[in-house]
């Protein structure tokens, strides 16, 4: 009797875990659906992704139809090696996609403490993987059905279409499991390594830049080809034989081995996911200050520019020095993080409050580089021109002035485009300090100028020397970079104060940060472009420049200097007005 009871109990355990896993998957899919339904941006992103997915699916379906027709007519030998590479490519694409999602946010379930107290980690990881598989395999299944139907119509073999769907879905399942396991492994490394955890955002940016370099240099296919070929020689390539086994004389042993490798691979990868999830979810990950909460300013209490004894809980920049502990009182307990503010201030002639505000911006950017991700958005527009420069080895004469404009735009956007909103939860503390509006806005502008201005000037000069521009026009481009950068910080501060944003926004799927408002972003960009238009038209657009030369009878140098003077006048005047507006907004700001 006891043995029978034990057997029934052992049978109930897997069933119970299976029901919990199904419940976790159902709830996760419901959350994803609600998130998509309530977010117009996600709907738009999915629509764009669907449009770009339609093109390869349509091309693959057409290729499958002609391949089926050629194989049925006996006019084409079976390209089994190429098809094995295609099978490996499907697996690799799904695995990389799922791994990226796991690293970003799916590796950690929502409310893990509550969820893991109600179910075992095996049930939870099975549910999360099941939800991921349903979403990913569902998309692959749609494309697989299109390809399979086209192949079946071309070859006249219904079983051939069914086997293609089966093989592609099996590869997608293996890709989901392998990608999720890889994502869990990466998250485990990040959770245990203080160095990698601290600089994970910088590592991600570096990896993305490396990807852009590979794409722009045209070596993406050369780098990916050997990888796909090597994967095609593994058991993953056997799924190509499985897809064609009802129709073509392929290696039937390899087709049977594909079924066995699917069973073994699924079991092994599922076990790996369970073990890696347990190691990740049941530890306390190494932490570092990742946001900007608790970073405030405490610069004196007696008068503007004077330093007294003040205290801000949760970490502060007190008297120009950083204090990361729970409180910072006076000067004796503060620990400088980036140089000695007194020495730096004396050398540069910058007051301690201004330097404290600037160092606060640098510290926030260092702790959370993801908050500056929006500064890189315009770089996507430069992928095609950069690719042309790499292919031809020639720098166009339009590039130096455009780089000067982008560098100036980044100088203002990095630290000055949301001066009030960037304070976040410590805004009430900042408003009660002795920092004046001029010191606060000036510190925000200094943060961008000190970092971005030298880089902008050097890059503009270097690219200008490599371009066919004359030395005089190169010097004019460098001067444009200098003037626009100084003016851009004031313009950004003005529009940022006009349209502040204090709430967080989603940067990536798993990260949120306070970023400038869309209105401030757009108006700042338009204003800077309009101010830079005269010098850009006179130097960066050969067609317009030649037209102006013919119409005015003036030389190129005279037009370029005139455009620069007009740009400098517009930009500096707009920057001064916006700077004063930002100062007044800070000094009269009232919390609601």
C-alpha cells in the first residue's frame, strides 16, 4: 500500500510542476500581450519588424518554389551542403535573438521573490522558456509554413512541405533553449563579476559599435560565412536531410540522427537552463550604483558660492566633493571621486558650486551610461556614408562640417537637455541648496563642454585634413565646431527647462532612465540645425555653394566666412537667450 502511494505521489509531482509551468507561461504571455496592446511604440516597432521580416520570407518562399520545381524535374542536383548551412543559420539566428532578450530582461522573471516562493525554479524556468518558445517558434512557424507551402507547390509533394515545417520548428525550439541557456550563463557571469557588472553598459555599447564596424566595412558576410559553414557540419545540418527525406534521396541515417539529436539536445539544454536559473535566481548579485537616485547637490547653506556644513541623505555631492555613503556631513566625511574640486576650480577659474554640478553629471553618466544612449541615435544616419568612406577610401568634403554639427549637438544633448528633470528624486533637495540658477545651469553646460568639446574639435580637424577641403575651410569647420558646441549647451538648457521631464522612460526592455522630453529633443535639434544652416550651405553643400558663388559673384572663401559669421551670431544669441531662460526657470521653479 505504501509503495503504491509513493508511486502515485511521484507521478503527481511532475504533473503539478507541469501545471505550474503552464500557468507561468500563460501569465507571462498575457503580460506581454497587455504590454504590446497598451504601447503604441511597441506596436509600431512590431509593424516595422513584420515589414522587414516579410521580405526574407517572400524571398525564401520564391526560392523554395523554384527549388522544389527544379528538384522534381531533375534539372538540379540537391544542394545539401548549402541547405545544411541554411539550417544552421536558422538555429543561430533564433539562438542569438533569444540570448539577447535573456540578457536584457527575460532571464529574470517578474517579481522573482514571490514567484519562487510559490513554485520551484524548475517550474518557473520551464514556464518562462515555454512562453519564449511560443512567441519565437510561432513567428518561425509562420515563415516555415510559407516556405513549406511554396516548396510543396513547386515539387508536388505534400509530405515534403510537412517535413520542412517540422525541421524548421525543431531548429527553432533548439535555438530557443540554447539561446536562453546562453543568456542565463552571461547573466550568471555578470551577477558574480563586479567589474563586468559595473561596465556592462560600456561593454554592450562596444559590442554594438563593433557590429556597426563589421557591417559598414562590408565584411559581415565574410565573418558570418565560416561560422555558418562550421555549424552546418555539426548535427544541426542533419535537419536539412530531415526536411528533404520524404522527397529527395538524401542521407536517411542523418535524418534519423536529427530526430535523436533533437531529443538529446532538448533534454540537455533544458537541464542546463534549470541549473543556470537556480544559480542566478538564488544568489545576491554583486551590485553597483546604477542609477542617479541619491546623487544630489549640497553646496553650502550660507550664501551662493559659499560652502558650509550641509547634509543630504542617500549620497550627495557636498561642497563639490562626492559622498557615496548614507549621509555626507561637512567636508571631513566627503570622498572626492573625480579629482580634487578645489584644485581643479582654482586652475580653471570655475567656482566650486559650478564644478559640483558638472561632476554630478559626470558621476551619473559613469554610473549609468545607458542614460546617454539617445545621444548615439543620429549615428545610425551615418552608417551608409561611413560605409562609402570605407569602401572608397575617400572622405567627402561634406563630412567635416557635418561632424562639427553632430559633435556640437551631442555636446548640448549629453548633459544640458534636461537640467531640471535630471535631478529626479533629489530635485527638492537641489532647489533648497545655495546653488544659484547661473551656477546650476552653468555646471550642466560645463559637464558637456569639458567632455565633448575637445573630442568634437579633434575629430573635425582630423577628418578635415583627410578630406579635399582647403586648409582655410578646414579651419573654418573647426571654428564652427567650437562656436556651435558652446552655443548648443545654452540652447539645450533652455529647451530642456521649457519642457522638463522628471519621470523615467524605457530605454531598453529591461532598463529605464530619465531622458529628455521629445519636445525638448526636437526643438533643440531644429534650432541648432537652423542656426548652423548658413555655414553648412556655404561649405558642406557643393551644389548650393556653387549656385551662391555664381549668383553673388563672391569667392568661396568670402561666402564661407559670411556663413560662419551669420551662424555664430544666430547660435550664440540663441544660446544666451536660452541660457538666461533656463536660469530663471530654475530659480522660480516650484514643486507641484
